[in-house]
């Protein structure tokens, strides 16, 4: 019994000694505003996660977080201490409170008690010889340098954020505390390597300074009126010369943390003039060239025409739409493939944007694609300009002939614009006379047709119903037909998503898998390259076509996650259509 009691007392003692502690300790509880204080968050266990520090309102954090660990054994008792320390500099006077910090130890959250510190007026230190030779707050400035404060809508402007500092001063680093948001602007940040450019000598406020560019932004205003840009603010570790010298006679430098800000920047944006604005104006501002080019004008049956609509130049190339061609109804035109080659510099966007349309003539004949126009606002002359392409004649040399007048639509359109309508017409030579007294509907030929038509429809309805029942009961056939529809759907999706590589190859892969389900009657989980190859070859498929099909499957699996060109995407689509068509013909 005594032995059991001793064991329980020993365990209880160990539990008491193992109690977790987490406290906040200050190096001093009263300091001057020009002095620093150290705070340590101490715990008596080595394991802790998710340390959450307070906001330190009323203080500026100097340097980074430091850690210290120690352990000792006194009279057989082992103790452990782990601390996280920070150096703080007060930014105001009074009794300031540092709120609780928290940490998770063994799944439980522990918090420190809030601590208070009294901050007095700056303390005079007569023996301190490190007196600044410049006033730090007057020696560092952050400026937002705007290229133009009253631009037109969609006219590019540049903002250079510059840090100015007096000669013989400098900075160690800076941390953004407030970053601007460019609401109502199209914005592009130009990379500044290393965080800032090399210092340059400049005159600022009639005094000699050194400056570094720390941020470059190109903006295109998207709204007229006064637009406001929030300030950029930095916390800078500023170096200043003192009257102290080292043993070699070199001047010593002090370091202090300063907060600088650009302040709010206002941009007054002018609306584009309404006078002379073309009806087809889509928002283009700058200097441009406009070209519409077909890859061919004479085609045979089965051939296609690619029509390129291209705008090149300098201006807001990302922010307007290209005109769309208007073609006769006998020409089938597909949705365009867009392509952009744009670079952004301090002067704005430059390059070209284009849309490529695929056009397929349906009938033999000649067709006219009307001239297209593109309008833009020219900043050099502050006026609107319109560029017009040439008329394009398309000649389909062979192919089916339309049963109606569609084939001549384009040519007669041109003639009707040139030849005025005649005021006189020839006397009609053919007539279509009708008797004045008409026969009654009752007992007429039409009467008997409408009377007997429902009876004649009964056998046809019975036949249609039987065919439908047979089709509905054909589970395998219905599944194949449904899968064929999915093949066409996913191929169509792939064609539409040629600009989005990820979605294109997803759709292409689904189309290939559904084709295999329809033709080979195997599920996705059973699909392997060896099995697919074996079944296709057994069904008398061409080995080259089988090889192409397997390479398409591999492309769909791998190319989605690797870089590829637009031409590669287009080649894979054409290859898929050709391969599936050949397998449809060859599989038995």
C-alpha cells in the first residue's frame, strides 16, 4: 500500500513540474520614444506550432524574429526554455499595450498575458556622438512620376515610382506596406530586375538627389473623368551619416526605419470626341494598319479558303474587337481563330492582332466578299481615321450547281449597285388566268384527297411505330449511336477550343475514347494501347492508320501538360478527323 502511494505521489509531482508555460517578457517597462525595447515570448517546452504574434500597435518592428533555446539541470530537476524575440521601436508616447501572442502545444492553444510599457519623450543622451548630419525625414522621398495626367480614353500613360534620397545617404532595403490598385485602368507591370534600378543623379525640389526606379506601370484608362490611384507606401531601412568615425577615420552611418508614401494620384481622363465618330468604331486608339488577305481566291470542290483579318501598329491592341467579314450565303464561314503578338513597353502596346476565318464555298460560281472597314482614333492628329480593305472575288471552279439563284447572289449584288432600276418594264407575255366562278370545295378533288389522306396514313404510322420499337429495344445499337453523337460533339468542342490547349486536348481525348467505345465496344477502363492495336488490326484496319490513332491518344494524354504551338493543335485536330474517317471506312 505504501509503495502504491509513493508511485501516485511521484506521478503527481511529475505532472505538476511538467505544466506548460507560455509568457511574454519585456527587457524594460519604461523607455523614451527614441529608444528600443526587446520582447521575448518564452515557453518551457521544445514543441510548439503556429506561433501567432500580436499587431504591435504603436510600435515599429526592427529586424527579424530571433529564436533562443536553453536547458539546465539543478538538484536533479531538468528545465527547458525556448524563446522568440523581437526588437521594437515606439512610434508614439503614452502607456502602450502589447496584446497576447498564441501558440499550439500538443494540440492545445496557449496565450500570453498582455503586457504594458510606458513610452516617454525622447531621452537626451549627451555622451552619444552618433548625431545624424542630415534630417532623415527630409532626406527620403517616394514619388509617383506620371507621363501624362490628362490623357484620352484608352491612351497609354506610364507611372514610374521613384525613391529619392540625398547624397551621402542610402537605404538597405524596403518593404511595401500599401500597394496601389488600378481600378478603371488596364494595367501592366514592367519587371524591374533586382527590385530597383541603378541610382541616378537628379534635381528634385531644386536640390541634388539620387534616385532609383522601384516600380514601372503602363496604364490604359477605361473610363473618362477623374480617376484616383491609391498611394504606394514603403517601410525603408534608411542609412544616414553621423558625426562618429571609426578607428580609420571613416564616417559611421546610422540606420532608422522610415515610412514614405506617394500620396493619392489623380488622372483626368478625356472622353473621345463624338464629332466625326464612325458607326463601326469599336474603341481602337493609336496608330494602325488594316489588311484583309485570303490565302487563295480560286478553289475546287472540297478546298477551303483562309481569310486573315489583321490589325498591326501601336495602341490599345488588347482592348478592341476586329471587324467581321460579310459573305454571301452560298459561302459557309466558321468561327475565327484569334492570334495576338503584343509587346508592352513604357510607350504602350505594339504588335498585331489577327483573326483567321475558314470559308468553304458550297456551289460552283463566283462570289464577292465586300470591302471591310476598320476605324480608330489617331492620337497624333486627334481625329478619327477609317481604313478600308479591297473587294475580294472568290471563284469556285467546279462542284455542284445550285438549283436556285444563290450562286449568282454576289455578282447580281454588284450589278444591282451599279445599274439603276428601270422605270419601265416589258409587257408580261405569260399569264395565269383563273375562273371568276370557282367550284365549291365539297365533292371536289381536294375534298376527296383530304378525306382519304388520314386513312392512307394509318399503315405508315404503324410502320413508323414498329421501327421505333425495334430501335428502342436495340440497346447495343442505341449505345453505339449515342457514342457516335458524343464523338461528333467532342470533335466540335475541340475545334472551338483550339485557342485553349487544355480544353482542346481534353475534348480530343474524349472524342477518341468514345469512338473506341462505339466501334470496338470496350469501356475506358479496358483501354490499353496493346489491346486497342490488336482489336483494330483484327478488324482489318490499316496499320498506318492504327499507328496515327495511338499517337493521337498519346498526344492527348501528354501534350496537355507540355508547351505546344497553335500550329501543333491545328495539325492534331486535322489528323484526328482524317484518322477517324479512315477507321470508319476500314473497320469491318
